[in-house]
C-alpha cells in the first residue's frame, strides 16, 4: 500500500493511502482459498466448490473484509513507524465512495490530530501551601450538641397533661373496616410522635389533646393509592388507648449518649469526633492545595492542544451547565447547545491539565490497583440500592465506564506524586479561614 502525506500542520496530520487492485484481489483469493476446504454448496462435495462459484457467492463480502483489513493494517503500520499518537480515533474516508468498483485501486484519506509533546516539568520547583486545622474543643462540643439534638429523648409529662404536636404518645390500637378488624391494623405500646406524619393522614391530628388513660376512636380514610388494595380508599376506625404522654427533651451529653452512637464512653466519642473533624479538614485542605497546584501548572506549562479534544470538552461543559440551569429538562431533546468562549477557555484548561497529568503519571508509572478500582465500583454501586448486581455487570461489560471510574483515582494519585516532589509548607489556620478558602474555589 502506498502512503502519501497530505497535511502536516501543527498537530493535524493527513495521509492518502492507496491499495492497488491487484493486491486486494490477491487477498480475496487467499481468503477464499483458506475457506474453500470447509465450504459446502448444493451439487458439490465439501471442499470441492470451484473458486469461480466461491467468488460469485462470497466475493463481495470477502472483498469488504479484505479491504477493511488492508486499511487497518496500513494505518497500524503507519502509526508504528511514525510514532504518532492520535488524540482520537483517526477519520478514514474512501475517496471514490459509492463510485468505487471492483478492479479499481482503493484510495482512502486518513486524518487525525496527534497528541502534543508535553514539556518536562521540574516538580521540585512547585511551591504549595497546606492549610492545617486542628479540631478545637469548641468544634467538638458543637458536634456533640448536634448529636444530642438529633438523639431526642422523651420523658413523661405531668399527670393529666394533654398531648401536643412533637410529643410522643404510647398507644394500643385496633383498626377495623366495616366493623371487621384487618390484618396489620393493631399494635400495643406503639410510640408515636405527633406531627411525624408516619401514620395515615388525619390519624395523628385526632390524638392531639389526648391524655394518658383516654380512649379515642380515630376515624380516617385510607388514601386511594394505598399500598394494600383491599384497604385503598376505605373508611377505617381505630380504637385507640393512650397509655402515656411524653415531651421531647434533648439527650444528655454523657456516656449513655456515646453508647447510642456506638462509642464505649463519652471520651471515646470525643476522640471519634476529633478524628472525623480533622479528616474533613484534611480533605478540604487538600482540595485547596490541589487547586493551587493545578493553577500553577496551568500558568507554567503551555503547549498546543488538539482541537478535537477541546471542542468535545467544550461541548460537554456547555451541555452539563445547560442542564444545571434547566433542571426541569431531564431528557436530551433540547436541540444543539452552542459552547461559548468561556466554555472553550475552560475546556482548554481541562484538556491541557488532563494531558499534562497523564504524561506525568505515565512517566512516574502511576497505576490504579485492582483493589482501588474495586472499591470505586462498590462506592458507586451504593447509589443504586437493589440494583448493585446489574451495575457490576454494566461496569464489567463497558470499557468506557471503567475508564470513567479509573480516571479520578489516577488523577488523585498523580497529584499525590507531584505533592511528594514539590516544596510544601504547612500553615496552621482556623476552621473559618479554611472554610473561606474552600468557598473561594470556583467551578474550574
């Protein structure tokens, strides 16, 4: 096959590849001869079908296969010799198209953009500041107060007190429809918080004002869309006995509270809170430092970018932002969304940093381990409760989905590698200063 260069401008490359008709015909004959021993056709014994009949019967299909194999092989050989790394799959077009006929040379035009040469970066010259925040006693106490508030306890109200909204009542009840009790409609010593809307609409409202010892006939109507069809839309009566009326009180911050949250003691709970807070601070600090790192790399390292990658990224950004601005539009029947200059500028940054980090990671032999990938799959699967198995199967069968899960892990590991080489200075700051630094991060 003859290969002629037609374009060499910046990152753009173009080639014309010519496959002589004689070479193509020879490949077709070779493929037919290889298959001949296994071919069966009416009127002929297996393996004795004449070549002329094979060409008539299978020639067009074999011709197409031979043509594709030749083009793929020529392109593969060309890329190996040239060392070109296409940014995306090369575009291959047959010059004569539908006008081509058997006996003609096959001429195809191939075009692509190559990945640029990435400049070497002296990572030791990168200077970073790592914000360090200690979990202060006030922050730990604030977290404890929040736990106590969410761990609301209830204590008996003064004898004779009426039940009010947010109170907890302890009740026995039996429900009936048309005078007949129904399955699942009875309970004893049931703790019900009035206003929680955990019972049928109207049930809790009729118990506001009740006192311990009262017997109340609660009348309600099951919703038309109620899960049990035999009760949907039916009128029901619940014979209810109020056994206790309790008011909400904040839980005491003590060892008992700690045990409710799985800690051995209050001191152990404080230690757990301290560790959690400092882990959160560390994560936020890392996000701030990573932004600083990316900003420095974006400023210091410049190289040509493949237009095809920038255009694709800009289109994706524009599409994503459009849906964020129009949350009511769930589908994609919204017509074409034209990227703006701002979208393109952001796309250039992302493509540049993506290529740079990939190059640094490759040279440092950064790898995503099977364990790290499996953990990422499991974390993602939790977002689809009840469909974890289907999600695992989807990931196993979808190379692109696998790459989407590996990419952020790889990027974080490359960032960690750069940080190890860079000059990092720790700076102790307050929680408020860290929060302000996080808030200053924009959408880039």
